[in-house]
C-alpha cells in the first residue's frame, strides 16, 4: 500500500470478532460506549448459537456501529439441522447488516461432538456463505488439518472468502492459509509472553492479510489476562502487532481496518 493511500484512511480500530451477549460485567451500551472512547469505530458481533445469532441481528439493528454474523459454533454442531439452516438462510436474506456466516469450523478441545457432525455443519455454513456472497468466519481449535481439508473444495470459488479467527497456528500454517487466499485474525493471545509461535506468525503474515479482534469476553490481552475482555481492549492486539512488525500502531489500525471493511463489505451494508 502506498503512503498516499494510508494518509487518506482515518485511524480507528475495528474489533472483527466479539460476543456482546456473553459479556456479563457491563451492559451492551456501556461496552460499546467504552469501545468508541478507545477509537473502536465498528464491532462485528459473532453468532455462535441459534439464540446468539438472533441476538446478534438485534444488536446490529439497535446499534449503528455493530455488524452481525450468524452461525453455530462447533460446540453446538449437533444442534444444527435443516430447520436451523433455513432459519439462518432467512436471517441473511432479510438483514443487510449480517456481514458473514459463522463462527463455524472444528473444535477438538474437550468437545464431545464427533468430527463428522462438525464437518457436516461446517460445510453447510460455507455453502450458505457462498450462496449469499458473504464471507465465512472460521473457528479452528486443535484442528488445522481438518480445517484445511474441509476448505479445499471451496478455495478458488468466485464467492468464497474466509478468515481464520483467533489464529492459533505457527508461521508455516499461517503462510499456508494466506496461500489459500484466507485472512488470519489475531486475538489478545498474541500479547501473551508464552505465545511464541503466534508471535512468529503475526510477524511473517503480510499486514494486508491481518484482522484484529478481541473474541471478548474471552482471551483478554496482557495486562488484563484472565479477566473479562471488552472490545475497547483491541488496541493491545494492534500494539503488539505493531511491535512485532516494527511499524506504527496507527498504520496497524489503518490497514487492518481497511482490510476488514473491504472483506466484510461494511461500506455497503
Ligand atoms: Zn471461536
Ligand atoms: Zn468467538
């Protein structure tokens, strides 16, 4: 990106992945007010259950700076059938502020749901996203191989766009994802002292392929590790990426916001 383009883009953050409905310590109004005060212009509220998806759409209706996704997390993949598929399909059709499908994918960490069930749900979500021409938000925990395998059939399709949220792999895996045309999104985990592999990945991935997110209320960045997380903390993620890449935090804000705006097509929603 040339210097001129950077100058034209205003400096603000976008928290591309958070769960307003799961935050317990503050009201949505308070959370969003504090985010705005920290220069977070938009948040993307992620649906991870049927109920959560409906709430996500409500938040997007009620708050100008909130966009929504709808989807079923792999923890609940067994609760996703034809009826739920139809419901999501209708929600997307009728709500312009739904900017992606997900989160969906694989989770093999203490998850009793079978691989087959998770894959079936994941693939149906991808098909929905492609059908509506919106991106997919992918959750991959302890499942890099399975995630790549499930995506293979869709890579290169005209309407397929995906982001691996809460990136948890190493530099090689990050480059593999970028090579497949995916984006990667970093959470507060990148700020943890022991997250060496993830720091390496953040260093090596071109900034044009990166989003920042909080995944709040989970994964609060250092120095809030272990506490409830809020979108207002997304700057700590940006700050660590700036440090790792030896660039200015303003440039991280500008470029990652620009990435997210064009990926989720926010300007036209
Ligand atoms: Zn997730
Ligand atoms: Zn999430």
